[in-house]
């Protein structure tokens, strides 16, 4: 077991830094989530991904899931959803105030 994991993230150790483009929300819908038990004597039910069923996702490596990439992927998708919801909320306010339509 581990108390925590840390991924170095300073710009000082990175190069070719680019903003992520939108589209992660649509990609999130394509992920096949499963419940499963691992092959081991003391296995318990877990939830997660099956590598072979999600090979096209950017956080999948040859041997498993890049957890830092996975968390960033999920956070970007959530960010897109928040922005989308905020725009819809603003449109609703405009409609309610008679400013639209």
C-alpha cells in the first residue's frame, strides 16, 4: 500500500508544453468501465479499466494505465462539462429575464 503518489509537474522539467484541445468529454463516453476481481488468492472486487478494451485512450500504455494521464484526462473532461453547463445556465437566465427569444 502507498500513502500517496506524486508526479513531478513543474514546468522546469517539461518542454513542448501545449494546451489540451477540447474533445475529452466525448472520449470519456467511450471508456469501457468494468468491475472485476484480479487473479490472486485474496482478490476483492474492484472497478476500473481493461487495457485491451481501451487501447485507443491516451493514458493507456503497453503495460497498463498511466494514472497521472488518466486523472488529467478525467479532469479535462470534467472541465469541458462545467464550461458547457455554465453556458447553458447563462442562456437559461437570459431566457428567464426575457433577453433571449
